[in-house]
C-alpha cells in the first residue's frame, strides 16, 4: 500500500521469505481451491492467511521488523475464451492455459491497519489466465 499516488510505500503485506529466497508464494490447502479445467472454471477462497506487514519492500527483503497480519480473499475465474497449449519436449515442459474473466474480493488487516476491497460483483479484470503446467516426470 502506498501513501497516495506516487507516494512512499507504507504497508507490505506478504507471507515472508523462505530460507531458499522464495517470496510472495505460499502453498494453499487443497480444500481452499476448486478447479474444473475441462470447462474451465476455478474458485479459491482463503480465510485469515497469516502474513507479515513489513512496511515496504526493502524492509521485507532485508528481514526488517514486521507486524503480524492476515488476509482473506475469494477469487473466481470463469467465461473461458482462447485456449492455448505450449509444449517443449526438449526441456520437458507443457502448459495448457485459457484466457478467462476473473472477479475477486479481499481484505487484509493487522493490529495497525485494515483494508477492504469493493465487493466481488463490482471487481473488474483486464487480463487473466487459468493454467495447468506440467514438467519432469509429470509430463505425459
């Protein structure tokens, strides 16, 4: 979150950085996600995901002080259009994807601040993909 357009970053809600340097990425429990790739359509509903508010990206990357925080969100991918397949047998990689519409709603909070999006029905999306990637021994 930023203090006005072009202003300094004042909140950085993130799940932390793993010992291997991975950031902004966490596994989610299977029961929070529903995907029907044949149609395709997908939903994800996360409640109170534990996060840290580290103030800004530099502080987060340096492992600086943080405040415990949580975020909850719902996301719905629907109305598929163009389907594509990318396959690279030499490198053992394949990705199927389809362009979709998507709507989302979320809220995040800490002991210091709370943010809430507009309702899911009013959200607008410029571009989204629903994808299934396979590699290595999982490649058919």
